[in-house]
C-alpha cells in the first residue's frame, strides 16, 4: 500500500506565518532568511479546546469573577515580576542566555515550593544525578521535590495525571517532543505543538507549568514567535557580561504588570535577592569625574537609582561615533541635535559614548535630561555635583516634559542622600521632600542655567 504524501509548509521563525513555498523574505513580517520547512502531520482531535474546556457560550454577567489564589515562589523579586506569584492554570515562559541562571533559579524556587505543595521538576537536558549534584552544591532541601528526566510530552502528561502536582517545571521546551509528530525536537513544529499541548494540560488540571526557553543569537526565544503568544507570562533573565547581578524582566503578563524588574545576585549558593537595587547600581567611585550623573528610572512599580556616564572625545578618523549601551542609540543622536539647535552646543566633530552603569537597560524617556547633562559635563570637562539627581523627558522643541511618578522618584533620591534635583516644572513637589532643593525647569536651556549655579 502506498504511503500517504507528507504535506509540508514553510514557517517563519520570527512571526510563525506559514508559506506554501520557500522564499527569501517573509511576506508577513519582512524578515529575511527565517523560513524553515516543516512537515504538517495531523494530530488526533480532542473534545477539549485550547483553553482547557469544552465549547459553551455563556453570558459574561453569569461568569463568576473570582480572583485566583496565587502561589508564592519564596522569592519576593520573582513574585514581583509574576505580579504576586504563580496563577493556577497558567503557563510561564522564562528565557535567557546560557549560564544566566534560569535552571538554578527554578530549582531553588521548586525546592522551596515543594515544602508545602506538590511540585514536579522535569529535566530534559541533564540526568537526575546531575540535578541532584547541583541541588546538593546549592545546599537545597531535596526531600519533597519530585523529579523526572523525560522529553516525551505524552509521558509527562501521564506523570501529571498520577501525581497531581500544583507546579510543573519543564527544562526546556526546545527538547520536548510529541511522538505523533514526524519532526526532530527543537523544530518549529515540535516547539509549537508541545507548547500548545502543555498549555491545554495546564488549563485542564488547573496547574502551573513553567517552561524554560533557549534564546537565539539575536536575543529572542528560539522557535516560532507564536510561542510567546500562547503562554500567559514571558520573562527574560539577563546576565550582563562580567557582572554577578541578574535582571529578570517581564515582557508579557496576563495577570500582572509588564516591564516589572527583579534583581538577583549569583553567588556560590545560587541566586540571592537584591533587596535594595538602587544601592547596588549607584556604587559610584571615590574620585569624581566629568561625565557622571545620577538619575531615577521607573521600573515596573518601583523607582531605581542608576548612574549614567558619558564620554565626549575628538573624532580621530571618519564619521563621529554615537554609541549608547543600556540606552536607545537613536534617541541619543536625536537629543544631540536638540542640544545644538536650542542651546548652540555643536558636537558634530566629537565622538559621543554613553553607558548605564551596572548593565541596566533604560527603556523609558525619563533619563533624557540626565543623559544630555552627562554629555555636556564630559564635553566641558566639568564635574557635576555628586548630590545632584536629574530626570525628565526632552522634546524636539527643547521643552522638558513631565514623567510619571515624579514624587516617588524624588523621595527615593532623598532617601539615598541626594540634596539637589533638576526636574521638569510640572514634576516639582507641592510639599518639601526632606531637605532636598528641587529646581523645576521648563526647557533644556533653563536646566543648563540652573546647572551653572552649582
């Protein structure tokens, strides 16, 4: 009997769009050389839908809106990024560079959770002996944690049926496979179908499933982009080169705020929480140097004090360089044009380098004013006051726009001993903030005039 012809398609690794034939550019997202050939194998249908329940239409007013009881992880910083802990029936994806500490963090959290509820840790990349040695080296309690070394999704589902755990850790999703699919583990089809399978499993049994995901050389999650759309929460664990600190940032969260930030320190005994991150990232040197200034950035639901450094130097050859580490490089070039147009300070023949100390990445606009003042301090070889804090958004017309949570930023700065502040005029406090002198300005030129008075 002749075998049935295997159907195939070409799937974009970036956006997950399917194409009937190979082409150099994805017509959906515009990315080049991202199409991969996959075999389309039909999987047996089920009466249970993707959300874990059978199809049934109801009035929204008839649905009982009950807040789910969250499951605490034992790590306040991890709970912060999750929005208060794990939500039963949710799927959480955590990614990061190799060696960032994803498995270490989850092993610590799972051993703590196993003390008072059922947890199943499934490893597909290392043996159980290796897992036990790591737990022993980290001095973790191992009596109550159930572990398994398995990559077959169907077998893992049987383990879940028998043990009924509340939390399941899968390390990692790229090595999981479904036996009904004729493709290798890690392929687009396997990653997409196994993620969909485990999502249904979490909804059906009202359990938490945590997936560990590898990242590509571009910094994104390996596999189809649709993987990030399936899950409920997506977090990235960043490990700056040469630093023992790790930042856990939430990029998607259906049950909490996004862009929340958790800070950890990698030690000999695993990941340790950093209770006061501002004190860590604001460790300035004993010698004051031009081009250094402190600012307050807002990360999720809390302020974070960081140090900005800038270096301005004569162009040695070719075009002037504009390099920003931890900041938006295009925004740096735009603000240098504002500095020239509205303040008459030209840096067209200068190389400009900017850096956020400690490996923190600033994604908001509240650091615009501090960045330009740091650049100006380096250009004029002037040391800015150590007790000065600066924040504010800069517009193309030279005006300073207010930023959110200005009062909380000032209180955080005053708590760390700052005596002076330059902020947008609408962010000036209505009441005194300790003994801090706050200067509210409306334009960049006015901020430079205030800076001359120090």
